[in-house]
């Protein structure tokens, strides 16, 4: 299954994989603690206080700089593919702010004595190829000798300050659009157990290496009010942040959410990641569940998504235009999955 002739499987060197190794949301909140009292400059128009996808610095009336970073341990064994997934994931946060990437810096931690140089070169080459495809070349970076393979990017982009998109602008009456199917965490768990089919592996790679380019300039359509990307905290986790930031309630339709077929089947067989349980524990107090809610629902809607899709809140009359933008740029499974109402929390129907 997924035979690799290299001497060491990358995933065997990591305790977790992809966005599934993000810190538990509760642990993260405890670590972050009380916000700093340091007075922030007026030019810093988005910072960590809003749990947004990136920080934003206003350069002038026409340009704002978007800055983010993301890195993780291997989710696959192919080094080139690992590099591509990590780079795609890091660039996603730039697109989620409505910005266009301009350049990147590489973050590299490798167990030098355990991995041959050619494997590390292939990881970096995969990341570089994705960054260049996004028009954001890797201009430098930093590397260390580490116990586990770690790779990611600092990604920088630009956007007009008036067209900046955050996760806190959703409005009652909006509809919610999701750009990629759910199930990458389940796939990654199955891959580690040699239970993932070749077809599902191909779906996993295609999804996680597909850039979230529809986000760039999305605000120009008009009626797009908020965007985030669905990654390590799962759909319910990132939607909860969007709702809390805007002070609104979301209603999502389980039947409308795109899910990889094999991921649904595997979840039904009891396969899941450890992160899905932590994600559910972090959000369950704010979730209203239907009577037929099952453990499979919990696994899927809290499944950590590595390089997941964009989640867009937009006016109903712009939904078709938003969907068309996704479909034209290769996101064939993008779909309307719910709506925004007054209130708080999330209701699943």
C-alpha cells in the first residue's frame, strides 16, 4: 500500500501529522493567556487578538501587508508531496484574508542523521514549486536539526486595505460556502494504518495541494463579508471562531457539506484522529445537535483538515458568483453548507 522505496517513511518519524498536530484549542487558550498590554501601532490593523488567519500591517492607503506562518510534521511519506502540502497550507492563510501572495520564507527542521539529504531536498523542492506556482518565490528561510521532520513557510501577501477579509465580518442573512470536502484527517489516520485506498490517497493529495486561490480578490465581488480557512480545528472549530468574532449564529446542513466518500466510510468503521476528540471538547458547549446526531458526525465535523478549504460568509445574492469563482479555479466540490442568523453558537440540522 503506497509503497515507497526510500529507507525511512517520513510519517514514522513524527508523533502526529499535518494540521492534526496543532495544539489542543483549550491548551492554546491557556498558553496565550491575557493579551499583552503593549500599545499596538495604528498600522497593525489585524493582530492575534481576533484569532484571525494572518496579521495585517497597513503600509499606505492603497496597500496592506499580510503576514502569516504555518508548519507541521509529515502527513504523507512522499517528500515532494509533503513539501507541496505544507506550502499550500501555509499560503492558504494569505488567500483567506483576500490577499495575493508575494514571497515566502522557508521554515525547516529535519532529523539530519535519520533522513538522507536527497529526501530533505525533495521536501524543499516540493514547497518551492507550490510557492512559485502561487507567484510567491521562496526568498530565504531558517533551518535546524530537529527530532522530527518539520516544514512550512512564512507567507507574505498584499491586499488593498478596503478589500481585506477577516473571520469576523459575517452578517445575519449571509450564506456559508465551503471550498473543499471534509475528511483529510480521517484519510491521514487511515494512511498510517495502511487502510487508505489508492483512489482516496489520490483525492487526498489533490485536495491538499490545491491552492485556495479563489480567496485572492474575493472582496471585489461585493457582498463577501468574512472568510477563514478550515484547518486543524475542524469545520465546527473554525466556524465557531467566525461566529464568535462576528457575534452571530450559524446554521449548517449536514447533508450539504461535501465529504470524501471513503472518509465517511472509514469514520463509520471507527477510524478517527486524536485531534477530532479534542476539537469536539473545545466546541461542544456551543453546538446545538439534532436528535439523530452520531459519533460519525462528531468525527467528521471536528476532523482536522490539513490544507483545508476556505469558508466564506457572503450575501445570498452573491453565492452563485462565489461558487463560480471556486469552480472556475478547480474547486469543483465547493458548496453552500448553511446560513448565518442572529444569535450565537452553531445549530446543526
